[in-house]
């Protein structure tokens, strides 16, 4: 990802901070990406910890899709 004004690549720690603060969202939409992957990723990126699935819940969800 590049800075819109300078065109320089953004540092990884900057991108991670932006995602952590909810100002930037990665995209999981693609030709070969199932819709459930995008839905699960959005849940995992919830800013409020209680809104994110637990590891046990993730395991159960992934087992449903045989991943």
C-alpha cells in the first residue's frame, strides 16, 4: 500500500496500527475467496474484544468448512 500524496510504500507497523485502530480495513474479497472467509475476517477484526470470536468458536467455524 502506498501513501496517497507521496506514492511511497507505507511501513508495515504503520499499516498494522491503522488496522488496529479501525481506520483501515484489509479486503478479503476476491475471485476465489469464499464469502464466509470475508465474513469471518470482519468478525475477527472487530475493535471490541467481546465482539470477536474466541479460538474455540473459530475452530468450530473452520471445522464446518473443513479448512
